[in-house]
C-alpha cells in the first residue's frame, strides 16, 4: 500500500525508531514535533510542526497522510479529549497506531491512556493499539547518570519482574501495523523475550559494563518525594504511582510473542542492548 505516515513525537523515545522502521519499508514519513528537525532527511522524510496545544498545526501536519503513529498529549492539562478530536479532523486518514502502555485500562483516570484507546477504537479508522512494557532504553537514558555515577538505582518496583522491551521493537511492530494488512483491530502487549526483576536487570547491565550495579527498592512515598525535589509535576507523579502499582500487581511480568509475530524475528533482549551500549554505564 502506497502511503505517507504522520509520526507524532518523531523526535521522542519511540518516534525516532518509528521513522527509521517506516522508511526502511519504503514508506514516506511526515516527522512531526513541536520543534521539527530541519536537517536534510532525503525525499522519504518531511519534517513538519505539530503541537497538541496549537490546533493550527494539525491540518498542515495531516496533509497527505493516510497513516498515523500517535503519541498522546501527555503534557496537555485536558489532553483526554484531544486524540478523538484530532481523528475527527482527519477524514483522509486510513490507519492509526496508538502508543499506549500495558495495563492502560487499569491506570488512574489522570493518565488518560484509556480515553485515548477508546477514542481510537471509535474513530472508524483501521486501528492498532500498542501497549508496550517498560522500555529497555530507560537504562541508557533516564537511569544512566545514576548508574554511571553512583552505581545504584532507586525505584518503587519492589521485587516484581518486568519483560522490558526495546523501543526499536516497539517501532518495528508499529511500522508493520501501519504498512501491512492483518493488524487492524488488534491491541498488542509488546514485550521483550524474558521477564526480569530490576536487580536481575542491573546484574545483566553490570556484567556488560564490567561494574557492580545495585538496585534499591524504595517506597512510593519516597519516590514521590524524590520526584517533587526534581521539580516533577503532581500529575506526572500520580501517573508514576499508577504505573508502579501495575508492576507490583504483576501486570508487567508476562512475556508475549507479539514482536516475533509482527516482525518475523525474536524480540531484542536486555543482554543484547547492554552489550551494544556497555560504555554508557562505565
């Protein structure tokens, strides 16, 4: 199917990889962000401006797009309705892949993902919902400084296990859902190939980096205090509490074969990622 896909959040955690995965399939991409990257991408990628808070950017970004990869308006104070409103303004859009999260329907209302999923399902488009587990790349981004400088990670995850997933695999599943038939109406729990506790994950990373890394389980209250000290907004703290509650309930432990079914190859492991990025934690 000849198509152009609008990638919202094209400079984000998954968006960059979605752009790469789509262009590798020969799909043209409109790479959308609030401050688009104007560097030369070649004919396959067109940088466009898109801002959930500026409706004047919506129609120009959507122009010519028959597919959409969507990261929702997390930062918008009334973002629960915006996904539905955007889709209502996109009559020419055929396919939609929404980035959600495992357990979205069990999260507090403030998280808004259940609202977005509902509106995507009701949109009349050919939709696929991606519910990935926690990203492996968090260890190389959000957690990297603490692991490198202190050799430790403090989180309120207890001893629960998670099937951490590589963002490149999430992106390749999204690309398959948008570029191929057979994924319409599917809600995919996208996971890595094994379930690990944070202590086990840090052992894997430490072995690759050649250093001892320690996981310290902390309380929700301590985690919230740490986030407030870092200037994080209360709404985001509520989201984090909801996500960690799911971890404690075992929601993040199962392993699925979604990556292999959608891409034809096994999901990347944490050990693979750690070997590729060992210098990050030294």
